[in-house]
C-alpha cells in the first residue's frame, strides 16, 4: 500500500465531485477536448451527450469509490442480487436526478449551446431484459442504493439486448439491438478482473493422504469472464452501489499450434466461440427454451459471480460458517439456481468443508423469488445435456437430491408418491433437472411477488414443499417500482404539482407522503392543474404517434393503453376483439348516438418472442384493425387504433403518463404481479383489469371505486377450463359477431386468423369467451364515467394519493428485513 508520507499528496489532489454549474462546464469541455478529441467546432448532440455523461460518470465514480470503501471498512453483511436480466433503460436522466445535479447540468449545457432534452435522446436504452422480471431487477437496484443498503447486482453484459421491433406489413420484424456502437460511458471495464470458467470435461475422485475422498473436475473448455461495473447512484444519498456485468472472452487469443500449421481459421474459431456466451439475450419472457447456450450463460455468470463473492469473503479471514452472516444472495427466478450447486462445490471440493456444514452455509445464504406459475416457463434441463456440460455439478445435484429425499422419506414414510413428486430429478425420458425444486431446497426463503401469486405457489406448484418445510419458508413480497424513474423522470410536471402540496420532494424517498394530496381531490384549482398536466402528457404521446404512425390524434379522447409483452395469457387478443366490437357498434350507430359516444384512442405496444406464432398473429390483427378503423370516415374521432412499434423503457416513460385507462386483463391467476399496473396508476391513469396479481392489492389501496375490475376469479378458472374440455360451451354471442367480421375479411385475409380464433372457440385456455361480456360491461362503464370529468379527476387524484405502498423502496425494506437480514449503512 501507499506509504503514509505519500498519502498526503494523494489526499491533496484527490478528485472532488463537481459542485456548481461552472465546474460542470469545465468538466464538459475537458471531456469534449480530451476524451473525445473534439472541439466546439465539431461538437454535435451525440458528442455533447457523451461529454456530459462522462462528466456525470466521473462524479458517480467518486461517490462509488467512497461507498465501496465505506462498505468495506464497515465490514457488514451485503446482498447480491443475481439476475440474468437488468432492463435499465437510459442512465443519464436518472443519474442527474439521483445525484441532485439536474438543474446545473441543464443550464450548464444550455449556456454551451445545447438542449438537455436533445442530449438525453442520444442515449440508447440499456435493454438487457425482456419485460417484468428484468425491469423489476432495475427498480430493485435503484431502491437498494436509495435506501443505503450495501448491495450489488450481478448480471451478464450482453452485446445484443432485446431485439428491435419494426412493423412491416402489419407483422413484427426483429432486428438486432447492437447497443454498444458508441462506447458506453456508464460502464467501467475491469480488465484486471478476469475469472477462468470451465465447461465440459470429466470428473474423477481419489483418496488423499488423510484418507479423504477428493473430487476433481478437469479437462474441459476454458473461457474467461471479464467484469464491467455500472455505478448505481441512490437518490438523495451519496450511496452508489455496483452492478457488475460479466462478458466472456477466450482464455487464449488463438491456438498457436494450429496457427503455425497454417490453419488460421480454426485457430480463431475457439475465440469466437467463447465470445458467443455473453453475446445475446434470449428474447423469451415467461417461457423456457432448453438451449445449451442458455445453460452455458447461466453457469458462466453464476460461476464468475460466486468466485467474486467468495474472494471478497476470504479477504475478511473469517471462518466459513460465518459466510451467511456476511453474504445474502437473492435468486431472481430460477435462472441463477446453479449458484446453489456452485457454492456447495466450492465449499466441499475446493475449500475442504464437510458436506453438512457446507450445505448449511448454502441454504442460509440463498433466497429464491418465483415470478410465474405458467408451466411453460418452469426451467427443466435434460440430464444428458447437463451432465455433459457440468459433470461435477450433476453429481452434486444427485447428492443434494438423495439427502433431501431421505429426509422426506423419514418424515412421510407412507407417502410413496411424494418422493417422485418432489424429486429434483423428473423421471421422464430423458430425465430432467427441475430447477425450481433445486432452488427451493437450496434456499431458506421462497417468495412470490404479489399476495395472490404467493398464495397460489403454496397451494399449486409448490404445495408438497409446504407440507415438507412448513409454511414459514414461503412468503410474499409484493413488487414495487421506483418513483424516481416512474414518477419524477417520466412525469416531472406532475411531480412538481404534487411537491407544491406535499411541501417538498420527499415523497420520492417516502412514497407514503403522497397521501398528503388526497385532501385536494375535490379542489377545483388542483383538479384543473391535474387535468392540464394529463393533457400535456397526452399531447406528448400524440406527437410521438404522429411521428411514428403518421396520424393526428384527438387529445380529448379517452386514451386506452395496453403495453406489455404480447402473450396469450395477458390477453391482448381480448382487447383487440373488444376494439372490433366497438368498431362494429359505432358502424351501427345513428348520428344522434354517435354524439353521445365517448371518443377513444386505443394504444397497443409490446414485443412478441420471435418464435411465438400466436403472439405474432395477435400483433398482425391489431395492425390490420388499425388500418381499417383509422381509414374509416364513418368512425372519425370516435375510434382510433395504434400499435406503437418497439415498446421499451424509454417509450414507456412517454406512454405511461398519458393514459386515462390502462388494461391489465390477464386470465385470473396467471399474472404473478404486474408492475406496469403500478406505474400507470402512479401517473394518474385508472386501471381496467382482472382480479389478478397486484391489481388486487392496488384495489385495496386505492379503493374499489377507483378501479374497473371484471372477469372470473382465480378460484373458478380450473372449473371453467374443465368445462371447455369436456362439454360444449357456447361462444359468447358478441364475440361470435366479432369473429364473423374477421371471417368475412373485414380486416384482410381471414386465413391469417384461423388458429387465433380456434384457440378461443376450441379449448379457450385463457377464458376469453368466458370473460368477454363482463369485459364489455366494464368498458361501457369506463365510457360513461369518463364523461363525468369532475369525478374522473378526483378518482385519479385519490388513486395516486394511495399508491405509497407500491414503491420498490418498501419492497426492498421487506426483503432486507425478512430474507436478507441486512441493514442500511448511512453515508455521512
Ligand atoms: C414476470 C411476471 O410475469 C410479472 O407478473 C411480474 O410482475 C414480473 O415477473 C416481476 O415479478 N415474470 C417474468 O417476466 C418471467 O419471465 C419467469 O418469469
């Protein structure tokens, strides 16, 4: 380390965070002229964005360094959030807000001839996730930093994030998202942190001099993991945590032997193969596809992260049994479940810890969050593939399973079927490793993400495990969202209005303070301002629609929004069928009736997995309906339909604040929580939704008068499905009219929609027909209620006032207290 006399020199010149506007400008120009090697004569918006973000990044790094030093000296327990997805969106606006330098940077760049809005637009989204699960991880790390908890995220640095979506001839077309074209100012490459990761090979065992059986895994393919650190600034605190993303690279650039033998091509092939591991995000949401490369990604990331965590722990020279006092690891769904096995392997094979002691450490370290009950999303890896890729891990899984099943057998000696049901190995052909079971067995707590969902996992997919472990291992932590991005960043005007009543911006840290606006729900002046802001946000979205879809929309119409991944269970098909029903009704109206009707703009957005045929058909139908309806002069302003292409985080920031109504209409029991439902209500939109996921808790908080609920309840779903399978259930008559319209070619070639229609007329797994009438009734109520402007706005205000519970800060406090057992460390 540095000798003490030299430390003074270090301290004298230690980098300080820039304070005022002029210091920011100095830094900005320094980065333009040196980092970018440009000048005021060739500094365009892109260069200005890069220079500004470099200046802000420097500031974050200073705070990051202080935080990490503090956390290391305090030597307290940390949490590590393992997620294969972090759907971060843009970083610059958030960094300015959280660091409290928005005003100085805004006016700082203005003096230099730039508009901050133009610079923000230059940044590509960090789109390293598919949907809910990935965006939740992003909200969570924001909250961990903002509430001063010591915690890191660990993920993969994909070169290609979620694909970009274009609509061609009504169909989704995917193109790659190479988001790293220009260097990424928000990451710090740590080329010195390189970790060797092995795949394949074989295992052998021998007895050492002490008579102990030693297992070795050797002879496999090696790649290297390189760390990239992304600073995560907390809001209104200096705490700046770390998100460490791993990239793969070859251990050797190429094979010299082959090279010298003239086989240049195959000598570089190996290096290309290694880089492939972290190259691309799998574009599936709520769906498991058993690709070997995906399992490789999982192990690569888990092994690198654990190596890092273990190395950090070893520096403290504590005994192994204290590992869970220093380290909590949260598994974001089953994707990181191999971490359970890897930690056991490190302890028993590398560190010589006894099996039982090691297993105790492992189970006290991990917590597992489940995000779905959909059967097609549950990960199961074929044993042959697994054994080939990770032979030693497979052996350890067999052992874990053996000990577990022995325990179960002892507890329930008479229940022979139970063993087969709870075994980690499914006895199919080929056998499969059930990752969720492994995650449960390897963790001390298992949680769902909303009350209903947490109940459902206990009574359905994980029922047997509740019998075995008792109910205390299973709990609920209802999801939340960060108010920094989803209120302040997305809706600064509403934020200012709220602050004028709350008396400060403290509600961005303590969202329960929103309650203070409730007394103004009927205050005409406050209502006026509220409405004006909603209109402004609608106009902002209208401008976007004009640019992307080429239409002018009436901002006085009711904006009805459904944006989320396209999935049959989320029922965008029901929404578009409802739109068709509305279109047919308008066509049948007299001029008098038309005057009474509420004008609507129906807005859709979302990506389909590239291989998901039914979801792609739904997108096509939405676009086909849009084309016909928008061109129909009979309809005029009464109905417009838009599909906004390439829905992502930064588009959500424009769309969410502009809704009057948003739809969260999954078949009851299928949407674990939903988080966009929270975002829309927080921004003053009301929900049209089913009794599912977090809609239920939102209803409880905002009051049932301030939400439009419809449809069958989760408890009836099984019976209804049964009826569809075993008897002839008549199709809903209104839906029948809709199908007739499609079938006679009203929206183009009807052949395209044959399978979509028969998914409903057949088994109707998602109960579209069963819920259709109730859906139309709820829509009718929405139309009527929207006409009454006064009550509508007071409901909107009341709903926002009661959204405090849905801050991700609250969710993180619950995890910290009941699962991680960690405490905040204040930065003074
Ligand atoms: C999603 C759930 O579908 C959504 O309801 C929830 O809000 C979100 O997770 C966050 O908890 N699940 C996924 O995106 C997924 O892929 C495996 O689960």
